[in-house]
């Protein structure tokens, strides 16, 4: 019987609340009979809430919260690591899988060191992009100590999976030599290809993403206010949510902007083809899953050209890149509305590009091939 131990810093309840439950995400190819998820926090969730993420496997959820004051009380740190090793010894997994290269990866490193169990770490953001020196001395000390452990964990991993090309420089800086770029496995069952590019009336524009600084859709809303007969649907939540709602009133487009804090991923993916095009804003280095999904559907995509180093996955003629200003989005919207051939051509180019580079079945097959290296005869 094959068992997989997954160690994550995420709160599973938040994944459910955001609607990001994807079938077999934690058990690609239904390779494992048991999936054990260990959260390094005190989150509480019933297994049925994420049941399908484990596929056909029996699902178990465990908690091992990071003790307070961990960095300045080494005895607590050692006791915390010991508990993780004891749990792994009881489960006896064939593989340990970490999502994010934080302290969860260090637990996997210690499990490997003491029990010999191989482990794989995936990195989903570029930590270098988030680093700032404008912190106090205590936080700087913690950051340096944390990076030292992260470096150990990443260098010791059997494989580090980078889910975007833009993370490669970080992996190299951390001294990682065993890495590969494998994109997130997206929703393979509900992404329905778009076949009809005739505009709706009003024109339907979709924007999905966390409503946070760095992904602020404010200029998308202001552009919609300048283009008549357009309805915008914003899916997402975050600290900017209420400000964005107030802004639609100030812009006079309250009746033309629909806010949905959360939509189950199955429902969202199934509905994408019914929109006319997709718009997003991001300052981050990675290509968001929220942009990868509409490209897989064949929805024309408008997104800003990032200032500084560009996002590798967004370079090409399969997306409409704008400067991120109100005028940039307005011009792009008018082009897509006025030019039927451009709209369909852009959607089809995006569809072909996405299918080649991050089609869900291709990414799942790659993960199955990688996991089978460690399962041997059980694969």
C-alpha cells in the first residue's frame, strides 16, 4: 500500500473558502492509496471538504502548529521537529511532498535525514520578490535563520519543482541543483474550450484574482467605466474588496460590475467560455493560475506588462499586453470589441500555447512520472 505524506504551511479551510479545490491535486494519477496532509498550523477542517483533492486515496489530516517564539527557544524547535519525525515513522510513507519551501520543507529534510524517506518540494512564488530590508532587527535575524534552514531543505531535496520559470534564479541562488519547472495541475475536467467568439450584449469581461496590492484591478474597473455596453465580473476577495466596491459607485458603474467573493473552481472553469474576454493586473513575477485557466479555455486575455523583469510565460503574441494604465486597458477592450478577427485569433493562439505548455493532463502525467521514480514496483 503506497502512502504519501504532504506537509504544507497553508490553511486548508482557506483553500476551500476560495473555491480552489481541484480533483487529484494532492494525488496525481491516483498513485497513492493513502494521502496524509500535515499542516504546520492549527487549522481545522473536515476531510470531506477537500476529499476529491486526494482522488481515490484514503485521506488523513494532521496538525503540527509552529510553536510561538520558535526561533528564540531551540528546545521548542527540536521538540517540534521530533514530533514530525515520529508521525512520519508511524505513517511510513514512500514519499514526502512539500508545497512551499518554508519550515514545512525543513521538516521533510529532517524526516529524510532520520528515516531515509525521499522528499520533493515545490515552490509556488518567488521569495526574492517579497524580500524587503525595511524591518526591525528581530525580524532580520529570523529571516536569516529561516533562509539558512530553507537552503538546507532545498539543497537536500531529491527534487525541487518550480511552478513558474521566474523562480529559477531564486532556486539557483539557494544552491539548488536538482530542480525542474512543472506548472500547477489545473482543473482538467471542467475547462471547456471556447468555440464561439460572437460578442454578447452587454460584452462580458471576466477578471479573477486576489484583491490585494500588486493585483489591484482598479484600472480595469475604470477602463470599463469608459467603454459602454460592457459588464465586468470580478471573482476574488482580499483587503481591497470593499474599496473596489465603493469605487464602482464613484465611477458610476455599480450596475455593470458584478462582485463574487468566491466561486468553486469547477463552476468557474466551466463558465469561462461564456465570457468574451479576460482581464487581469499583476505586479508579481509568476503567471497566476487565474490567467493560465482562461488561456486553456481559449478566452482572449488582456494583462499588464510587468515593470522590470517581464514574466517569461507572458511573452508572445498569444496575450494582449498593456501598460497597466486605465488608458491601456480601455484601448485593449475597444480593440477586442471592434475587431472580431483579432478577438478570435488571440483566443485561439492562447489556447494552443497553453495546451502545449501547461495542459492539465500533461502536467499530471509529468508528476506521475516523477513520483514513480520513488515508488518503484508499487507504481
